[in-house]
C-alpha cells in the first residue's frame, strides 16, 4: 500500500524514432509509491499525453478483490531521482493517481522506507 509520493519524469521511449508530429510530450508528475502494485500504473490522460502505443491486455486482481482487464502501453522511459528504467504502463481510470510499483523500483535499485516516507538507494550507481 502506498504511503508517500515521489516526482517522476515520463517519456515515450519511441519518440526517438517518430516524426515530430507523432511524438508524445514529456510528463512530470507525482506518483504514489505502492509496494502492493507490481508495475507502473498511469491514468488514461497521461497515457494520451505521452502518445503511448497499446501493446497488450492483462487481467489484474485489485486490492479490493475485484478482477479487471486493463490495457498495457509502452514503452515508458521512467526517471526517479536521476535513475532511469524502461517499462510498460498499465492503464488506470481517468483521474486515478499514478502508481509506482515494485518492478520499476527494483529495476532502478530503490528501497522503500515507509517510516521515513522516502526512497533510499540500495546501491550508489546513478
């Protein structure tokens, strides 16, 4: 369950291959650090701004016990405090808070400190 938020920088990784009129915008926003979430979750509005491509669909069990089908988009270049990774994003409903899950945090080598309400580096790489 999320207990704090961090600023994230989001880019459509495919922008480097697209003509200017097809590129998505870069987005800076706060995301809830949520160890109960596996992936990066983005609301539909942010996915639209990034102009991400739909890649697949997945069935997800939510914390409330419900099972839902969500679309998967990508590829997102995600930066948190100077550390970067490339991940897929699961579409969240319009107006939902972005969620930063365990997989991207692990890829960037961050440790969640719920007591200090911050991310701590597991190693010193940047």
